[in-house]
C-alpha cells in the first residue's frame, strides 16, 4: 500500500512542450497537448520524476486536497494462483520487490491477475516503481513474463529498463568458466530456491 499525498502541477507559461516529463512518468500520467504538459490527476502517483527532470522548472509538486491510497488486495483471488505466479517468476510471494514503496511480489502478482499488462499498469495499481524507479522493473517484468505477458516499453519512454538474466538463466559454459574463480552458481541457485519455496508467514501456502 502507498499513500499518495502529492500531485504534479504544471506552470503552463514555463512549459515548452519538450516531452521530458511524458517520457519519465512511470504511470503515463502526463502528456503534452498543444505543446503544453497536462497532468492526469487521477493517474499521478506523486513520484516527482517529472519535476526533477523538467529542464525548464515548469513542474512543481503540490499537496493533494485528499490523499490517494494505492493498493491491490489479494482478497477475492485464488491465493494459490498468486503463489504460483510468484514462484514461476522465481520470487517468494512475501518478498519485497519495490523497497521504496514496500510493495511485495504478491501484490504485483495480484495486479497482474486483475488485468495489469505492463509495468506502467502495475505501477499505477500498486505504486511500485514510483520511488527510485530503477531496480523494481526487473521483478515486475519477471512476474509479467511468468504470466505470459511480454510488454513493450512506451514509445520514447526513458523510465524503462529491460529484463536482465537471473542466476537460473546463466549458461552452463559461463558457469564452468567462472566457477573456479570464486563464483558458486549452483550453490546460489539452491539457496535461492529454498528462499522461494519457504513457507508463507502471513497466510496459507496451500
């Protein structure tokens, strides 16, 4: 869960329509219309990426009149499907995948099971990737991939990093080459598998 207290506000007289804000928004909440940036207040998650990147200082973050609570519940879903999706993505359901917002893998999985089909939709629904925006794209992409979804980056988007290989995907030739140099790939895999399959602390593992 994330409580959003801020909203991006554009000073139209300063905006030159460069589209930087549009490219960095992780939830696609800001668009340039008639050469001026326009914020969709209902979508904005208050991450301040637009404010921080605007070369003309045309955007400020204002306090919302009413905070917005962003969260996706697993209630009403078959939790076994949530667990299965997480573990197919090589993640423990209760594992935090976005440290900035404390979003767990199970919440991202729930968002996907409820229809999210891109990192932007996942971010809009859960709040994940609205902090540093760097590391959490990886587990989100892994969860989408495990659900059979292959999203494409937004056209011209900058806040999007491709999937990097996991330890399970390292080729045997690479393992053999580096095992004698202090790397223990198979031992790492065994340990990570134990973490993934660990019993759930907050609910049923059935």
